[in-house]
C-alpha cells in the first residue's frame, strides 16, 4: 500500500472517502493502512478470508455463447457443494447523515514536477447522495454530473478551470457510484493556499447558478447522443465491462437486469423533463444546495511528509520489536525461512483447468480490405458489422517537420480539437463534436518497421467515429480543423497546457514503469529517441517548463508552423470501417472532405534524407506506400539514468536491443519474456522482493525490456533481472513452462478484435495477414533449445547493448556510482 499512497491523487481520494463515510467500512483503507497492517493478526486475516471470500458472499456472472446449464453445473459441483451456506454479514449499513457540513485537512508529499511549485494545494467539496440500488436515480445523478463537470461547456469547467485558479479538477470529481451510497465531488488541484475561500465561494455560487439557469437543451441532447453511441459501439471487453458496470449495485442488493435497461431510463428521463422542465435543477437543489452531509477536504504539501512517514514506521517497528521475546524473534526468523523456501518451490498446477497448445487454431482468420483512393490520398476500406457506426482514421506524416518542433507534437495533438475551428469557438466546437460524433482525437504515432531495426514511420493519427446519419457533419468538422484551426486564444491555450502538464506529472507514480522502460530504451534504437521525446520524461519536463512560461506567445507562433507540416494531404492516408450498406456513402463523404482540404496540400521535402518506401497494399497493386525514416549507421549506446522522485518506491527497467518483428528470433524472445515473467521474475521481484509487479516484455521495436512496478528495491532488482537470464541459460525450465508461456502469448495474439479495429494492423503498421501467420507459425515452433540460445546470444552480459533507468527516492548507492547519470 505504500506504493499506492506514493500517488498524491490516490492519497487524496482515500482520505476523502474515509472522511465522508466515517461510521463503517468505508472509513478504513480496504487494502490496509501501512501503519495499521502490522497490527493485523493471523487469526483476524483467516476469519476475514473465511467470511468475505466464501461462496455465500459471491456473485456469479457469465457472458458468452456457451450453454449456461454447463456453467451452472460446474459451479455447483466444483464450488458450491464443497461449502455449507453461511451468513457472511457483509451488508453495508447506511451512513448516518450529518446535520451540518464538515471540513478537514490532510497533508501530502510535495511534487517536484508540479506545473507551478507555489500551487500544490487541493480542495474538494464532496456530497453524500442516495443509495445506488435506486437504478433510475443513479442514472439521473450520473447524467447530471456529466452536465455539470464534463467539457468546456459545463458550468464548473467555466467557473473553476477557465479562471486558471488551479491546474485541473481535483483527482476525485463528479459522480461516484462505487459505494453503497453514491457521492458527488467537485474541486481543484494545483491551487494556491490563499485561494481556498475563493474556490469554496465559486463552488457555492455555481450551484446557485445551475439551480437558477438549468442546462441548455442542446447539451442534454449531446449527452443522450453520447449514450446512444456507447450503446452501439462494440468493444472486445464488452462482457467484462458489463460485469464491472453492474457489480457495485448488485453487490449491495440492486437489480442487475434493471441496470441494463438504459433505453428505458433515457425514455423515463425524457418524460420526467417534459413533465417538469426544472427536473434537473430540483435534483441539484436537493442533493447539493440543501444537503448538509457535505465534506470540504483540503490537502497541502508538507516538505517533511516523507520524513514523518518514515519516522512513524520506525516507531511502529520499534514498538513491535520491544514486545518480542528472544523466542518470538527466533520463531519469526524460522517462519521467514519457511516462507522463503515455500516461495522458491515450484507450485503444483496440475489441479487447475488448462488449455493445451494443440487446442490453439493453427491459422488466423483473414480480414479482407479494399484499397482505394480519395483524390491522390490512399484509402483502406474495411467492411464490418459496426452496428450503425462509421469509424474514420487518417495518418499524416511527420517526415517534413523540422527537428526543433518535434517536442511540441504531443501538445499540438492534444489541443488541435479543443481550440475551436472555422466559425466555431472552442465551446461550440466541443458541443458539435458531442452532438455529431463519438469523439474526435489526434495522437502522435511512432511505428517501428517490422523487418529492420532503426527504421520507423513517424506521424500523427486522426481518429473519429459517428452514427451513419452524421457522416457529413463529422467530415465537416475535420475540414474546419484542417482549413481553419484556431490557435490565437492564449487564455484557452494556457488552460490546456496547465491541464496537460498536471496530468503528466500525476501519471508518473501510476505509470512509472512505462517511463522507466521508455527512458531505458532511449539510446538503443532510432525509434527510442523519438518515443522518449513524445512519451517519456523528456515530454513531462518539457510541458512543465511550458506551464511555467509567463508568456505563451512563442508557443502560439509555433503551432501554425506545425500545422502546415502535419495537416497536409500530400503526406496522408485514410481508413474507414463501416457496414457494407454505408461504405459507398462513407467513401463519397471522404472524397468530399479531401476536396475541401485540397488547398492545404503542399509538397514539402523530408527533413531526413534516408527515406524508404513500403507498399500499403500487400499485393502491391495500388502503388501507394508508407514512407519510413531509416538510419543504417545509427550507433546504439549504453546508459544508466536515475530520476530522483518524491515517492518511497522505485520503478526499475533494463532494456536490451534485439531484433525486429519479422526476424526468426523474435518469436522466441516473446515466449522467453512471458516464461521468465511467470516462472522466475514474478517470484523474485514480487513475492520475495515485495514489489507490486515485475517482469519482462518483448517490444515491437526490437527492444527486450525488464521492469518492476512500485518496487521497494532498486539495484537489487537489476540483479534479479540478471539472475532471470542465468536461469534461462541454465535450461532449468520444463516443456510445461514453455507451453504455458505460449498459451499466454497466444491469448494476446488471438485476443478478439472489434469491428472498429479490423484491418488496423495493416493500415497502421503494415502488418499483413501473411506476416501475422508467419509469426504465428514461429511461435508454435519455439522450443527449449531455441530459448536457451536466444538468451545466450541477446541477453548475456557482454553480448548485449542495454540501457537502464530507475525512477525512485533518493539513493546514496547510485549517487556514489559514477556510471549513473542523475536527473
């Protein structure tokens, strides 16, 4: 839990819940308060497990097309009949309501990467709502929350975010239906101490204004349109998402079937609004204005926060030690040895149900695509059962963009759909996007070549979707973005820059292993250099510097320069996934869009001279190609980088340059990574080392990466990585271990692909069905000898080119080691 609470956002969320529900189970940390865990006895743990993890306290959910009777029979025979029914007594009682609002204050560790070091306070007002088993009321409150806080047209965005009092909404914001009684929270993070009373006053005034003015009907329709899109969109994890959606209410006695009748709730809401135009305002008045059970929680940084935590832990430890006799200490030591021995033993998995490698289909299903064009722009058409939705993507090349503008690309992508375009200001643009599309986004794209190292495609990816009836509107919005994007509003840009910088800073403690892997790969491949610029610590620090700039006029002058290079039909390709019935209309609308943006087309020379072409069409009939950057003389170098961070755990990575996707050894390295993770690294790093997680993965860019997540150790984990390599080289693994790794890899390779994403491997990465089938056959062919061989040739000390990165607390050993670069 120390790892979880290294994240200030999670720390604040935990305090808020504990203090809003102070009378029962929600008043304590479900995973265990670090200082309280040592007080837990073995008997208490056993009793908790015996009651809470008993079938009498379970809910069974199945999804799919297999016969339900077989599931029920197996559940009965292998689980339920092995137990006597008990009363687990796990019902959560109602929280007694307060008669007056309350306030509280907590502290946290300062954030060295915060956009503004003088503004690190968080304030949030949280309101206790009703029981989540009231399905319709929960639907209304969730909808109401979206109207109040989502997007630039929402009242709280206008009153709290746009005045730039803080960097973003507080980490807990909006409706939360995960507890038995729901809550609504609103507040700010990244604010100054002296703005506390001002923020409280604004929240109160905004609630009054909502009660008085209500919401525009167009915003309500936009939200209902979003619900319609969500109901039609087919995702591959639909069953899992469904289970998650109904779990909270069902666990507290709600009707799960009622929750799924979303269309009924929409119709009931429309009727309620028709009968009472002030229906939503009355809810705001009842649940927020007149609600005395409200908590105002403030969090501020304490320079000595980490020191106090460490001191409290040391005092706790000494108290425990002083109560131990010599016999107790001996027993603990012996138990520790027993645990270590148990952790080192190979577990007997024969009792578990398992697939066999022979159960896996030998061939992949073919995805037919049609290559076409709109003007001179190549287009891939993929007919799919998309349930009335049309999915559009476009890739625009970065090859002509000057090197000094690259660091701005992520910012450009994040703001280009949020600043306004054509005749629309940014609020009107957001409204039209909600009313007419399922979302419009732009993101950086770096795609390593599948056949050779230090060769990659660089670009940006445009993505959007819409109902078939809204095709002209969606493409009209894209036309305006290409032809007349707005960059001039410095106040709007500053809001977006601050939010982006805050989001990046907050994400480090949650995704630190990804930052460590990106940095460790930084000097190993040409692709790694660009990925660090776009997605690594370089980008975090770049956005922090930008957020600190008093004047953004230089950035405003830079954005149109980037636009000329990126939103250029001369270096662009498109893809559409839609039903056969609407495909011709979709293609016609795309053709019209390309005509509308033809004036932005410019022939520009690539910055790098080494450009190679790869055909888009696997048969090569269309003549269209992807243009990749290559650097055959790139020299990888080894580097060890340490980032000192304000949290008590480490994120460790070691990355090694290997081979690209189509190389003969790539499949063996994929299987090796999974096998090492499950059979060696998990035990060493998590079970023995105490990290939240760790393992190895083979990346598509030809980089093999070790990693650990929220790890109490640092350089010791690097030793565990090396031991993992030695374990493979010794050959101390079985055919069963290899088969389990293959099953794990195939579970990812064969994971379902939604209709919206069919054909995207070919469109984005140039991976044809034939290339995927070849990779599949190589995976099947991996054997014991091949795994030992690739470990020796690519992962052995002396044979490898590697990079290392650690994000973590102050580390004296690393400071004294001149081989490390300290950041």
